């Protein structure tokens, strides 16, 4: 199981309200006790933080807000000593506009080698006053910006502070091979490749009128999923294979259908890709079953493991999605004006859903805080918001801040123990007190205890390497399956269902089952 750490929000060691690397180091025992095999860290590199670090100004250094390289080394050493592998985020599609290369490009003339590392073009219109094409940014607005006093425009699929590299330029390739080596030499076990489906754009940059929604299950258009991308991953795989141990890559690629996604995990490319179809699946037995079958079939075609993920730092936490009246609907964010999720129902379903996720063969990815059952912050005041998506859409999109709120570690402490002070870069809702890790540590029925139990059993029964077999489901809204010795019953409906024979190993509800499994609940049975 791989656990995603969003460093800004995990643990703050010095009280400035921003999580940091020493904060992570201090919590590694907690992760080890949870049963984590590896951690994936969202970016901690030097960055003006225009997109929370996904705008990198120096790929080979730690941003002072997170610490320094020596802090990274100590974190890595301690993680390895605890048997936890470390995967870092690689952001190759774009840099920060404050990256030395982009600054040099701005100072260099059109057609210069400095500009050729990015995608600069002349505009359209008599004076070049219109963008070179009609592409839209994933965060809203035009995907092109014309810097003050300049003739040319540059492309940015995301924020204007995130200029896209030109991956057809060999210099970019060389630079990133060097960056990979930098971190591999330091001892990292792998990379999560950001926007892995976006680095190569169709030649000629043709106009495209489709929508640019990021969380609708797959980007399409001439800026996404181009075949030449795979040459890059083949080159990277060769490089990784030069190193000892199992160094790996996992793709963040919002492509559809799963057969296209499987191309990223062919035997000479990446080892894994996030399964966003699973993340986006509704609270619906049929839909879940279809997605699971499709995922397993497509990854089997290329001989790679499937992944299972329900939440990350880019979408509404699944506890809250499952608490909406259209459960599993795909909101872009939830604010105070929107329908408020039923928190108790959402949590109940999330506790049931993890029985499915962790029973499936493949790699499970958890997002920090889901082991506490944390909900989305759905009533955050706009004045606190930081996500560029909020600003670029004039607030039409709430953005992703609601899932990025700093974690509660100690119920009675300032910032709920996130750090030694009151400071927290995003406000924490009062409800976070109930979810604090220290309370859950002491409660055998807590979500934290449940996750620990399930992860222990998953390891004990080898479920990650096992095989899935669907069993005859007793009802349309119930999933029944077996993986080795473990039978899983997930009741997605509201009505109870008779419990089959077998010794309960784990269950999502606290009360004894007495012959039936209630609605929105799940159980693992032996036999
Ligand atoms: C990925 C990241 C997201 C970021 C975007 C631009 O989708 O997960 O957080 O905003 O890339 O780098
Ligand atoms: Ca800090």
C-alpha cells in the first residue's frame, strides 16, 4: 500500500503553519504502524508555490518552507530503516515561471535556444494580439499568456505561472534524465509522474473546441495522450533499470479508456498508473464491478499490476462524495453554498468501501487523512482559498483546498496538533477535533484502527498479490467476491442482507452483526 503525503498539510515541525520534511520524519513510526509499504510525497522542491509546489523553480533542491536537502536525506534514511519506500513527485510537463530556464527565455529573442525549451509562439490577429490557438487552461481561462511588453505568447496547460516545456526538444529530455539521476542517486525508490499524459502536444498545435475538465475522467484533445510520449517513458525506464533495487514510476494520466491507460504500463515503460476510473466510480455496485473488471483485464493485457485509489489532493475526499444525495457524484469542490454532504453516511460508506479497495489484487493508494475518515472541508470561507483554479474561474470553481486541510493529530492541541502553534495554512473545521489521530489510537472501533486491521489482514492473506473471483451476489446492490481465503460482502444498499457462513475478520460497523449485514456496510469473512 502506498500512502500519499501532501507535505504542506501533513505535519508542521516549526509552527509556521506549513507542513515540512522534519514533520514527516517525526510521523514515520505512525505510518509504519499503519502498515504503509511506501510513501509518495507531493512536491517539496523550490517553488513560489503558485500551485502548491506543482510549479517547480529548482528540481534539485528543497524549498525552504519544507526544510533542506539534509532534511530530505534524514527522512529517507529513517523511512528506509522502517522498511518504508519513498516515491517523489516529478513535475515534467511544466516548470515555474521563476525557473532559471524560463527567466532566461523571457530575456532571449524569439527563435533563441532559450525559448526553444518552452512553447513560445507568435499570436494571431493583425498585431499578434490574439493567442496562437484556442486552447483553454485546465484551471480555466486561456492556455496562453503574453508577457508584458513581449511579442510572443507562451503555452501553459495549467496556471500562467506554469509554462509548459517543449518535450520535442532533446535538451529538455537530457535535463530531466539528470533530475531523475539526482534523486535516484540520493536513494529514492521511484517517481510519481505528474500530468504524464500531457508532455507532448500534437504537432502544429491545432485548435480544439472540447472542454478541458480535469476531473471528468480523462482529458481528450491534441494536448493529451500523444503516442510520442511513450518514447520518453521507455528512455526513463532504461535509466531506472540501471539502478539497483526496484525503482519505479507511477503515471498520473487522465486518459480514457483503460486500454489507453494500459499503454503507460507496458513492460518497458512505467510500472503503475493511477486508476482514476475507480476513483470516479459512483456508489453503485454495477459501476464498481464494471470498473474493477475492466481495470484488471486491461492491466493483465500488459502484465502490470492494477492500482486502486479513492482520493488524492485533486478531488473531493471520498468520505464527502459518498455523503451526497447523488453518492459518488463528481463535484469539482464543495462550498458552503452547495449541498452539504451527510457526514455520518459518507463516513459509514467510506469505511465500507475500504473493505473493497483493500481486498482487490494490485496496489492500493491511500491519501493522507483517509485512514482517519477525514471529510472534505466544505464550508471554508473564500478568503482562505489558495487554489489557482478558484481564481482563474473567478470563483465558479471552488478548487481543491477542501481536501488539502492540515491533518488533526491531537484533539486538544492548537491546530489539532498539526504543528506546535495555532498556525495552519488553511483553516481546519472544528469537526476535525473528533477525527484527531490521538483519539482514534485509543478507540478499537475507530477508522484508524479499522484501516490498521484491514492492512494487517491484507498483508497476512497476501491479497495484494491474490486473485479476484466474483461470487454470486444475493442482490443487485451488493458485491460479493473472494480473494484467496477472504470473502468480501459489500452492501451498497440501505436494506440489510443475510450474512453468509464464515468467520468475520473485519467489519465496517461497530455493532455485532448477528446474522445480517446492515446497509452501507461491509465485512471480510474467512472462508
Ligand atoms: C497534477 C497535480 C495537480 C496539479 C497539476 C499541475 O494534476 O496532481 O495538483 O495542479 O498536475 O501540475
Ligand atoms: Ca513548517
